[in-house]
C-alpha cells in the first residue's frame, strides 16, 4: 500500500507503479545472459528489454549501442525517441 505522499509524487513525476515495471531485463547478445536491472531514466518509455553487452563481453571493439524492446517484442528505434523528444 502506497502512502498518499508517494502517490502524489508518482502523479507529479508521471510514474505509474501499476503499468510500468520498475525492473527491466538486460540481455547480452554475446553470451545470452540476462539479468534484471532497475529502469534507467535514459531508457525510452515502454522499454522492458534492453539488449546490450554485459560487463564480460563489452570491450574496446564493441561499439554496439544498446537496443530497446517493448513488451510485445518490437524494437524501439532510436529515430522514434528523437521524434518523441521533439514533439
Ligand atoms: Zn555477455
């Protein structure tokens, strides 16, 4: 049960504890390992899975940007984020 103040903060920040999970899945494309991680402010809205190299697989040669996926498995494209940022 959330306190009235917590609910007020949620409303002010647009945080909805019911529809947005606080944890996202980080998946490494190299070794396939997955782990749960706290949602980051820079993650696009609707992100549930982030594919990015883990600590072990990331190296100097891995210039791969993280890719973001929605709950239905579709990729959230970088261009969409920029569109959203402009509007
Ligand atoms: Zn890995």
